[in-house]
């Protein structure tokens, strides 16, 4: 129990009046709520949704007013921010929580935070903030610590308690994704930190203001702790203003409806959310177990500036298992996941919850009534000491999305299999794209000010292919479905880079009967910065966006930057310069620029120095494909060829399409020749195919001989050691001896 902090002179602990309902402290409210849920399986034990059933119109009106208040707060407050991440791309979200921290409703935006802010509020309650530092009208709290409740450190949260006649009636919460978080390397998804002590500014659910005013000492601390204090300051005001608008909206609703109705409403809304989620599960999926696996590659071996225990080439395992029960049970497990590590890609449970919510709201519950009711309808297992639940305090979390994004393609593929089996074809999706390359860096900007940058262009990657249509091109991010790449002119105002070009990046979409959404490319010159380091934060050498039902994965990354480029000389002489790189096999950058070309498969780097006029290339990934590419309509292949989605040299090898250019240079697919070619490919497939039993026997031989890449062997050994259950499953599947381990000889 925290030491009691007297509210006013003379007030004693004995004379303390709790701020919860019916004379309870917040802690008592939270414990009662959890007990009633455990006993009854219903939120606060609610049996009948009396308000909703007796007066459904009124109930819906209250919900609409609350949701409207949240959306209004978001749309208005975002204009206070000066950061393009918030203002242009909408990386912010507001929500309203019950006194004990359960979300009732949330705005549009980064809906990943349905439950993360809930975790942060519950953390304050469990640590008796009510007694010390006290929770009073006009207070402001802030958090960005994922182990307390957040997706990653750059998502900074603000909380404002809302009171009515001396009782806490709920919390307004707001989150923005900030420009720089003061980590050991610049930017907002820092790849540099190898322990939490390097993650940057830590706001551990702190009280940061009272009487609606931010504390001076807090503001000074933040200004000194981040590289971009101006953006930070305005982002913080955005969050505070939004929370205050929500408080006003809630007070108006209570004035109109009465406090008792409002109290009843917020609990019923959550219980309704729980029931409707279960209903959706029963309606959309088929009970059973769904497996899907993804691998996360962190090739940091040889990175200068990292100690030897961090500079390692690691492949990580993200086995996803979804269990759907006969009564709408929904259980997610990551049993078998790889160990946490000395890098910034570790994901605390709150971040994992964030990923679940951002995906379920785009698939299972795409309506406006999203709240913690759905959270209560699900269960999960994030095994301790793994990337999915590092437990240890020292695990860095700044780039948690690097694990989250690929790992949760498993959830999408599992849901799609269930939806497909149930006949909901239009809902089926292949996996979404990895939001990479993250073009990140920092130093001095074009005005000579200190800066940390990450181009949020990456929130417009390709979506997964659908079972009736292609994926959407450069349109969305799994973490922000309102995808937007932002205006070039705005980016050029705030970051010391000049665009040489921005266009479609061919061959980024995963091929299939329906292809994934395409990615795009931006080619930049480092511009007017006298002191800058840059890095590529990419996905290593694995396919991060797998295909489904015979569709192919989307392309993995590569790097092509030029140090000491002759670009400025080319400008002076009026010579041609590169604007894109459609085909790395026939590189425009190589042809039209001299200098030291960093042209390789190293997609994940520690920052390195670049200079005015150097070239930085960033291309953004596409989504996975769906269905056999040989079944793709030739008319769609023609479109892809003519729109730079597909490089001509792959039309034949992937799609079996015989294409040629007509007299106007347009690509045309010869239907007859294509049919013939496809028949040949099918015949060839039949010739080289072997029975599954034979395949399994041969693979088993490889496993026993250890005829597999070393980092893959290490990865499986780690999973076997971390989880007896997963290890036993693996060994029984492959019929291996009980004490089986891969040899780790080089
Ligand atoms: Mn974020």
C-alpha cells in the first residue's frame, strides 16, 4: 500500500474519502469488477442489458454522443500538432475508460490502443495512485512504457480523470506517435537500443500536471530528453486538449441523461461489446485449432557499435495458434516463440494486445462499438521470457512492431481459413505488408536544429490479397488502417531530405490468382544537413508477408544507398539523375549515379553517417498473394505490366503469361500462348511433385542430419528449450527421439 499523501492540511488517512463509486476506492472497484467477472463470466456480473433493452434508442444515442465526442476530440486536437505523423497521417487516438480502466468507446485512428491505455490506467490503480500521488479533478497523467501499457515507447499517452460530484466517473485517454523519443539512436522506432535503459524518455504513468496545467518540471524534463522538443510539446498539447474536450463531452452527456443512467450505460456498453464479440465468433468462424507461423529475421551480426552479445544474426520464431471453441471462445497462443533478446524488438503483453485489437477491429468487429468487452471475450497465452512477453525489466521495446507486424500475419491467415471454411469469401485476406523500410535517422536538420526522423510514408503499404479481388495498393498499415503516405512537400519541410522521385515499386506485391496490394518507392537526396546519420530499418532476409491458398509471399527487402554520390555535380552539369529503381537487376540508381553504392541485402542497420547530396533509397512492401498465380486473369496481368506493378521478366516465370509490347508500347498478354504455357507448367509441376509422405520422410532425414541453416537450427533449439509442450509437439510431429536437439556446429 502506498504512503498516503494528505489532500489538504488536516486530512488523515482515516478521514480519507475514496473517489470510486459507492464509497469504494478505485482499487476496490477494480478488484470487485475482476471478482464478479471471474464468478459470472459477465462484466460486473450484468445479467440483463436493461437500459439497452428498455430504451434502445436512448442507449444508442448515448453511445453515439460519446463516440462523436471522441472523434471530434481527435479531429480537432490533431490540428494543434505540428508533426506530420500526427497531423497528416493521423497517428493518434482518443478513448474513454471506466473508473477501473476498461475502455468504453474509442475514436478513429490508431485503434491499437483499445487495451494498452487500459493497462496503464489499471497500473495506476494497482499501485494506489489514488493515495499517492492522488487522483484529483484537473490532474494530468502520462505514460509511454510498454511494460506498463503501451505498444512501443514512441506512442505517448495522456490521461485525464473525469469527476462528477466528487466521484471518478471515468478517464479520458489520448495517444500520439511522437517524432523522437530520445533513445540511444535517433527516430521513433529506434533500432539502436539493446536494453530498456537505452529506450529513451521513460514516462512510467507519471502525474505530469494539475488544475489542467502541465507541470513545468515535466515539460523541462521532456524538452531535454528528446531530440525534437517542439514537436513533442505540441503533441503533448494535442493530447491534453483532446482529453479536455472528451471531459466536456462526457459532462454534457451526464447533464442530459443523469449520472445513474450514464453509470449504467458504460457498464452495459462493455458487456454488450463482450456478447457481440462472442456472437461474431460463432457467426464467422468454425471451432478448432488454426496454426500459422512467421519468422522474424534480425541480422545484426557485424554491426559496428554493438557489443558482441547484441551483434548477432538471429532468426526468431513466431508460431501462432488460434483456438476457437464451440461457445465462441477465442484463444490466442504464441507458445514456442523465441527468447527475448538484446535488441529493441521485444513485445510486452500490452503491445501484443495492441496488435490483437488493431487486427480484430479490421476483421471480426469492423463496427464502431469496439471496447474492452471484446477483450474480456478473449483469452491469450504469451509465454514468459519470449519476444511475446520478455518479462525481464531490461528488455528494450522501442521497435516492438518489428516483431508484432510479421508475427500477427498468423492471426489474419488463421481468421481467413475460418472465414473461408464458413463461406465468407469476401472477408478472406492474405497477409498484410510489413511496414518497412523504416527510413530513420537524425542529427541536424536543414535549419541546423537537432532532429530525429522516421518517414511515416510507411503507413501506406499494400494490403493482403482478397479471395475475390487484389489487395489495395500503397493504401494502409496494419497498425493504422487510415493509411496515408503524406505530401512530399510536407515531409520536405520537416526532414532534411529532398525527394528525387516517388512512384510504384514493381514486384513488391505477392503474386497469386489475386495479388497483394503493391508497395511504392521513394528516392531521396540528403539535403542541407551538415550532420546526419541514417539507417535502414527493414525486415532482414525472410518473407514477412506470406501468401495464402497457393498465393506467393510479398518480396522481402534490400538496400541501395549511395555515399559520396555525384548527384550535385549532375545537377550543375544538367545531367540525368535517378528518380527510382524499378528493377534492381537493371538499376537506374547504379546507371545514373556514381559513388559508393551500399547495394546489398542488409536491410537492418545501425545508423551511419551520410552527407548533403548522398542518395537514400526507401521502398515500401506489398501484401501477400492469394490463390495459384496460374489462375490469374490475363487482363489483370496486362494491367499490372502497364502500371509498373509487375516487371515484364516475371510475367512468364510466375504467371505463365506470354506477354509482348504492341506498337504503342503497351503490354498485351497472348491468351492462347498463355493457356499453352500454363498447361506446360502444370504438367511440369506434376512431374516434379512427390507424395506428401515422401516429402515428410525426406525432411525428417534433413532434420536428423542437421542439414539446415545454423540460425534455423538455433531457433528451433530455443523453442524446444523454452517450451516443453511445443518441443514435444515438434518432436512427435517429426517422430524424433525424446532428447532430440539440433547440432549447433557451424
Ligand atoms: Mn506508434
